[in-house]
C-alpha cells in the first residue's frame, strides 16, 4: 500500500540569545568566509539540478526529460525540458518551462504542459520544424497526458469548477458598498488537502482534445475526482482511468476502481469491484490485456501494492507479484505484451525489473533515485521504448538524480547535471553500517561523516529519522545530510521496523502499534555508531520530519541521552491529528482499531504529548505554516507543553509551506537546516576521547 505519508521538510529562525561562550568549532562554523569554500553551504542549494520524468522516444533514440534547477531570483525550483541523444549523450534545450512531456506514437511530436503566462496549458511541439502550438485553453492544470494510438488526439485530466455551497442568504448589498466576504459553507468530508489548501468547488474529470487544438470533449462528469494515468485501447475507442465513484464515494479512502470510458459516447464501465485500491491501469499494446496495481484492503497500516493482469475487461485477474513481497510503484507493458517493466523498493533501494506473465522477475537496474533533494528517500522514474530501451533517473549519495539508460546490459549514465558542484565541493561520504536490533533483527542504516573526518576520532552525531512511517531511506543524495555534515556532524539514517522495502511483515510490526519497538531499532543504530568509534556518546542529537517528527518527540520522552532535538512537523496528539488532518478518515481507519471517542486511551498512549512530563532534552519544534497533513496545531501544542514544563524550546514556522512542500523553496530549505544546526550547536559539548 502506498499510504498517506507523514513526510518531507523548511524555515527562517531568529534564536534567543545564548550566554555560554562558543566553542572553537562553533566559532569556525560561524566565521564568515573570505572567499570560496569547499564546504557544502545553504547557498549551494540554488546551484543544484535534478532530473525527473525521463521519456524515451518510441524508437529508443531520444529522451526528453524534466530538469528542475534552483532559481536564486525567484527562490523556486524551475522546470525546463531537455532532449538527449541516446547514442552520443548530447543534450539540447527543448522548452524553457515545461513538465509532463509525452511522445506521440510516431515519435514526431512531444506534448507537454507549460505556462502560457497565466495558467498551465497543454502544448504540442513538432520535432522536425521546432514549432509549438497550444492545444488547450483551460482554467485548471492539465495532467496525466496520454496520446491516442493514431496520434490524432490527447487525453488528459483537468479540474472542472463547480458552484460553492450556500446556506441561507445574506441581505442585499447596496451598490458600491464594501462588505465582508460572504460565508464559506463546507460540506465535503475531505475539505482541504495539503499543498493546494482548502478545496475549491469542483472535481477532476477526463477530457479529450485534438492534437492540433480546438474544443475539448469532456468525457466524465459528476461529483467524483477521476485520476490518471490514462491508457487508450489499441483501437482508440476506450480510455482507462481510476477513481472512487458511487453514492458513498466521499467516505471511501483507498477504494478506487479501474474504469473504462467509451470515447464516442462517454459510457462508463467499472471493471474492478473489490474492497481496496485498483489504480494505474494500462492496456497492453494489442489491447487484449489490462495491467493495474492494487491490493485487498484489510485495514492494516501497510499492505503491499501488487501488479495484476486480467483480460481486456480486467476479468480473471491474477497477481504477478504476490510472491515478491515488495510494493509495486509503477508498471509499464513491454511492446510484445509478454512482460511488464515495474519498479519497487528493496532494502532501501529502488529497483527496476522485467516481470514476465509467469511472475518471474529479472532486475535490470538497482540505482533508481529521484524525487526530493532534502532527505535521502527512495524514488525514481522510468519509461520504455518499443525496442525495450529504458530511460530512468538514477544516482547515489554523491549527487542528485541524473538520467540513465539501459537496454538489458550495464546501465549507462547520460547526464552529470551537478558536475561543477561536485567538483568544487568536498561532500560527506556515505557508507552502509551494520545494525542489529535488540530482538536480533538486522536493520539497514547509513552513515555520512564530516568531510575530512579521520578514523579514530569521535564527532557529534545527528540521528535523522524518516517519515511515513511506511517509507524508506536509502544511500541517495540529501541536502540536509550534506549541510549537517559540513557543520561538523556525522549523520545517521536508518530504516527501522515499519519501513517499506523489507516486506509486509516487517512494515506491519508497527501496525496499530506506532511508535513502539521502532524506538529500539533507532537506539540500536546509535549504539552501533558509538561502537564503531565514530559517534561521540556525549554529543548525540536527533531530528526527523513528520513520522520522524513523531519519533523524535517520542524519543525525548523516553530517554535523556540526546543533548538536543529538533522535531519537524510532528504528530503530538493522535486524537487532534485524526480530526484535523487533510484526509480526515485515514488515521482512525488504518492506524487505530477504534474511533477516537470510542477508545481515547489508545490514542493517548501512543501520543508523544503523553510523555512531555519526562522530557528534559532541549527541543526545537519546526512546522510549515500551511501544513494540513500534520497541522500546525500539533506543533503548537507541543511547543506550549514544553514551555509549560520548563523545557528549553523554540518554535520555527516556515511561512507559506505545506507538509509536502516543506523544503520546496531553496532559501527555506537552507534556513531550516541552518536553524537546526544552530540549535544543536547551542548544546554541543566537549568531544569525548577516541577509543
């Protein structure tokens, strides 16, 4: 299952004055540079680029991909489109702004989404002439683009505005009068979403438009949100999508179905019916089969998403990956229809495999990477040509994701987007360390040591905890890790029980029991770094975001071994979180056995707020001001409780930031990490002697 994640990380902070004298290391860290420095700094975030969404042409000769780069003038990551010649690796610019590029079936055109100056619209560019044409005039952003097999039409999803709810009627307003805004009436179960904010009236629906422009045809209607990806049948008569529809749709959480729409008439056929999500449907190239991703929902905290195949009506479905015990992230048909290419996380790494119709999997690449920059989460995108050549985003801990290609042999790297940065900066090396939990389970963990660290010397350690809690870290690039290491800290990150990529049993060790023994796994990882002679036991620090923020607050309520902590966008009180998060139905349905008012003690016993009386560790609290996943009120509760208890604390709010967009602006990402370092430096003590 890909659950609603409690993920991601940002902030400008002015800390109260601190009277104790600074250590020599702190003075060195704070000293202004007289010239260029080889240390990785917050300013370097503006110089980073990351590759995403690589789309390979049908003939396998050319790749178009999204390059996201920091823009210091707008303080945002800007997206542009670039072409790569697969044979030579030569790059050329395609569009100064754009996203979601998709090749036409004959490889002569690329459709993409770009701003027309006011709104995002759908464009098509002809490769031979270089000419582009806008083919939509939409009020909402188009997404999930899909070409018809004959290349004459494009299908996409866009928002159709609706009328706001009303209740009663205000008096008539005199002409020219300046009155307050009208009442806002909310009736939807899920009335706000993290990122977009409070939901405007309207729903997402499926459209088709000519590839040369003109009026678009709306195919789906109603008070339901329809979603991609979209897939056309070989004859161009049917499009597959997924949605939660029906009279009780608003009260369903993970119960989407695969739906087919007739392009000519708009008639809908629901092809799946089980209790559980069925999504990402794709026709095989001949139209004789359908593949999709889903699972039977047993109301567990975690369930593997499996790859299913059925006939052209999704009948007689069978899982190809039931024995894999890993969750499928994405899947695409091979051109011959005899297999699918799929990605899944395995032991902290995203892998790409060819999966035959008999379920046999052959791994083709193990270094997929991509997604965010701030923390080392697993990720990665891919696409497949008709010839079987695969383009994907990959990398390691030394740099953000680049574009790679493989055709079944040794993968080949095509871009080096951060070559200047990596050549001019001394980055922290990343290595895997062996950790055994107290109950004997092996736990994957990685350690970054400060640039120039010499074996045999002990340094302060930051334990960085991932969110989710059902997600995974891996040995990939992370700006937070590099900034912490440049500040003189070793950084430890782990995949404790509950993490994904180790099978359903491991993930569900915290089912209806989170936080619990994941605490022991984290402490075991810290002990391992001390035993290795790296971590200074007198200078231990802990931080984490979302689910990692939960565990940070839980840890300081359980032990005083850490000198300072920084809990980022945490859940502090499970009752208030369950009733104020953006997807209101989720927490009480999947993470607890009963509703909050039916069993309040269970919610309280797993809430970090219940442990505040034990906390002695100076704890910083960081949250985005527009976080609707773990709402701001969670962090404010904890800050107030720590103040009442007399625990040293400060509250950092990241202006305008959502939960998922916590570090989307480079300046805030850099400032957030700087604030945490400043807090930790405040409590950093004298180093312990080496072994």
